[in-house]
């Protein structure tokens, strides 16, 4: 009985490109350009991920590149295009949304500040897990949903947290850090029901969740 009640939703801030030199370099170039364009100091960039514990099971949730066709082995529930929908059928230009039971997240140990626990409520944890298969999947790196910011892994995590009814507005990456795309996820969750260009109408995320 005690194990069935155990639950946790934890947010991790992983330095962009941890363990991958090319991703880290590209991120630094991107941030240098953005900082110069907006006349502000450069920030450290972060990639958000979630770990959910529920009824003795552990789920890892993240958006990542699609390396091969064995999607079920990684808990893939949705996929989307990278850069352009026209080339999204090519695996090189495809991302995947994972809700991986018993899975792992590369470089989770490098997360700055460790785990940030968002809730220990099993009902909230279940709502969040149920929403993963409904997360919008617009083109990565573009603002197809007109949220004012490109859609990426941070957008997906922010959308999940907010759509599940967990406090999200006050969440921030570590000091001197930035999470590009985060505001886009919050904006789309705030709208409730939205049209996903790749999959049609996404269900009303916030309506009815409070009663679940």
C-alpha cells in the first residue's frame, strides 16, 4: 500500500551539450548571436527533462533526436520534424518524445542543482504521464504555433508541467542560465486547446484535469 502511494515529479536542468562537443559548440554559437542581437550578456543554456515516480515505476521524459527505428525500446510516444516538415520523414530530421518506463536520460548526473521536485501528489503525476501522448509536436526550431519563441525540448517540458496543473511560471534554470523555448511551452499550455500543424487539433489540455 505504501509503494502504491509513492509518487514524485522531478525537473532536471541539464547543461546543453553535456557529453556532446558539437552540440555544446553549436549552442554557444547560438547564444553568442542571440546575446549580441539583444545586447545582453551571454548565458549558459540548459535542456530540461523530467523523471516521474509512480506506484513503484520510474519514467524518464524528454525530447531527443531519433537515432533508429527501435522506438518502442525507448518509450517513444510521439515524433516530429526538425527544421522543416518537408524533410521530417528522414530520421536525421526527426525528433521523438519519450516517456520511457525504466529508462534513462543521458547526462542526467550532470544536471545542475540536482532534482527539483515539483510534486509528490500521485494524481498530478498520473495526469502528467497521461498528457505526454498529447503533447504538441510542431517543427523543432521554428515557431509554427506563433508562441513568440521556437519550439524545442524545453517547450515540451514546460507544456507538460503547465498542462498538468503544476506551478510552472516561477520555474527558472540555474543562475546565469537560460532555457530557450520554455516560454513557448507555457504560452501554448495557457491557450488550452491548440491546433498542431502536424497532427490536427490537440485535446483541451487544461479542461477537466482539475476534476481528474
